[in-house]
């Protein structure tokens, strides 16, 4: 893994971490942050992507909650939705 000498991280280790981070972003997010010189842009894009995932999860939770309000609480579908809401 990453070897730290006296608390310092090498350029190669930084490049490896940046590459790993890029691989976690969807293609559309990676376009603007592809080079090593734009590591700060990559971090900003990663933060934006994480925020968007939070918004999507919140939106899905709200939509499932609204759907639950229109369903019979004892139905199998309601059980599935309750299970999904617990997992968020």
C-alpha cells in the first residue's frame, strides 16, 4: 500500500491516489479533472459528485415516503418500501 516516510507522502503515492479517485467518479465527472495538474479540480468535482449523491438519496427517500402515504400499510409493497427506507 502507501508507504509514508516521516509523515510525508511521495508524488508517486499522490498520483496513485488521484488515479484511484478518478476511477470512482462517473465518466461525465472525470472529463474536467483528468490531469495531474488539476488535482484540486478533481477534489472539487468529487465533492460535487458526493453532494449530488446525497441529494439523490434524499429525493428518493422523500419520494418513497410520499408513495407510502398512498399505500395500504400492510401490503407487501409497503413492506418493500419500508425496507428500502431503512437502508438509506
